[in-house]
């Protein structure tokens, strides 16, 4: 029988660092744990634990509860309202909060465009855009991918033509997460065709309420509305909304992508899901698994992979210099983290067996009464599996991450 003990951090001993540094780490971990137990809104925690879909209001409540501790943008410099967390504190926050039932912090404002603005933006842009991100008053979307320009992002075709004091932007973005909630979109646009494709790209901040913008939902196979197509038809954008230099957008885009990957191991989420699976295995008979001993070995193998990934992430976070771009380690974490999430979700469905054949998207939106197809806990597990298929695609697909590793390490 598999051990009931839930995974708890820190279960991997620190590999280096002084005694007082470890005491600080543990103290910070305890603070995050206390926040999850005492301040995280309980209905948000329950939805996260049940793998249900979170509304914009749920996400806002989560952010407001973080604001009480000054943790909405803990890794930002103090000058811009952050707490100047070290990379290790940031990792501990991500891990411990997700383990404790906090949602994935929708990253587009706080983690992506915020650091681009305070690193490369004008002082007017810093004062206009950073405070509403910190206060969760303005929501952002990421307008990078286009049809035929996903992995090959430099092939993007959305065009911005300068006309006096504004740009006129025309084109299409796709897979734009939560554009339906967004007030602003940071967007890669083509301002020139003259040089290498990367050099003709600029980084533009676009007000989503401007005439000429149409957001069309894409329903994903979990029946939820996460992503969209965004059509831009002669959208007028003031010149002062260009970040940095015209034509230098590719370097800001790469800076942002490296921040994106560093958070992608999601070890806290995998710990939560693995704990859930262990509870399920010990409490609910399976009609899908014939060989119980083999299934137990499978759980132990996943647990070992998770410990190895955590040890890798912790060592990397302890050694990381935040002023340097992350190395290939970020790609390794993205690959291992996303594959492990998928493995755990798949094992959960294997255990549920035929009861996982039913799936009702109505249930994962929290409308239990309307459903006739079995317990919400099953729909939640199926949603985790279905939506999790995307984790090896977004943030740069795992094939592209492998290319990055082979180029850096093998020179291929
Ligand atoms: C749920 C979800 C949310 C997303 N949110 C956003 C968002 O908010 N904003 C945004 O801009 N984008 C977003 N994306 C888009 C995401 O970044 C792209 O889907 C991703 O970069 C892959 O691009 P693509 O879909 O065009 O696939 P393609 O680039 O067409 O790739 C298709 C397949 O070919 C493989 N492939 C491509 N090139 C190579 C190569 N050189 N070597 C080996 N294999 C290769 C890929 O790995 C993939 O398996 C999201 C995607 C998903 C699924």
C-alpha cells in the first residue's frame, strides 16, 4: 500500500548555504504556509484543490489577499512597490503557495510586462502602468503568437505603421490567454522589413478598449474559455506606448520569455496533485487499475522525479544571479515540470478508470446543481488532464526547449 503521508516541503535537504540562510528560507516558507491557511480566500482554495475553473473575480480575490502582505509582486524592486525577493524566495513562494491551494498567479502584468516596463520603459510608462498592475486594477494579455508564428515567433506579421503621433496596427494574434478580461495587451508588432526578421520587431502597449480590436473566444477541449483570437484592424496606438526603441522589441521579448520559463517547473502544483492522487488511491477503489503493486511503483517513481526536480530547482534558485538571464536550466525545469504534471494527471485518470469517461464542463465552472453526470471531483480530475495537455506547448513548446538545450550544450 502506498504511504498516506502527504508531500510536504522542505523534504529535500538543502545542498548548500549557511545555517542562518536555511533558517531564513524555512521562516519564509512558514510565512507563505500561514498565508495559505489564514488569508487565502477559502472558496478559492477549494476551487483550486478541486481543479475547477477560476473566474476573474476569483483571481482578483486571490490577488487582493496577497496585497495585504505586499506579495503581489514580491520579486519587483522596492522602488516600484516590490519586496525584492531573491530568486530562492520567489521559488519558495511559488511552490509553497501552490501546494497550499493558491491559484497560478496569472503572470501577464506582474511577471511579464511589469519587469519589461521597469527595466526598459520610460519614466512616464513606469508611472502610468506599474501602479495599476500592483493594485490589480488593470489586466494584461500577451500578444506574441500569431497564426504561422508561434515557435517561429520572428515570422510575425502584425504590422504597425507610424502616422504622426501614433501607430496604426493591423494583424492577428492567437492563443491570447484571458484577452477577454484584459484592459491592455503587450504586443509584438512588425515596424520594418528591411533587416533580419528579429530586428524589425517592436514592443507596443495596446489599450484593449481601442476601436478596431475584436476578441474572439477559442473553446479548449476542457470546455473552458482560456484563450482567444485577437484581431487588430487599423488600431490607433499613441507613439508614447512603444517600449524602448523602435525595432528593438525582440530583445525585450526575449528578456520576458526568460522570465516566463523560470517559473515553469510548478513543483508545488505537482506536489498538490500527487498528494491528491495518494489520498484517492487510499480512499477510493479503482475500476481502472488491475495491478495495484505496479501502480504503487508508478506513484513512487513520480515522487522520486518530483524530489529530483525540486532539488534541481532549489540548487539553481540558490545560485542564480537575478541580474543575469537564466541559462538552459530554465528549459530543463520547463520540460521536466510540464511532463511530470501530465504524468500525474494521467495516472489519476487511470485510477479513476471508467468514472473518468464522464466529463461535464458545467461542473468545473462550479455549477454543481445543473449537472447529472457524476461527482464534481471526477470532472475536476479530467479537466486537469485535458487542460494539462497544453503545458508542454505554451511558454515555448518542449521540442523548442530541447533545441535550446542542444544548441547551448552540444552546439547543434
Ligand atoms: C493554452 C495556451 C495558452 C497560450 N497563451 C498564449 C498567450 O497568452 N500569448 C501568446 O502570445 N501565445 C500563447 N500561446 C501560444 C504558444 O506560445 C504557442 O502555441 C507555442 O509557442 C507553439 O506555437 P504554435 O502553436 O504556433 O505551434 P508551432 O510552432 O506551429 O509548432 C507545432 C509543433 O511543431 C513543433 N516544432 C515547431 N518548430 C520546431 C522546431 N524548430 N524543432 C522541433 N519541433 C518544432 C512544436 O514543438 C509543436 O509540437 C498559448 C498556447 C496555449 C496552448
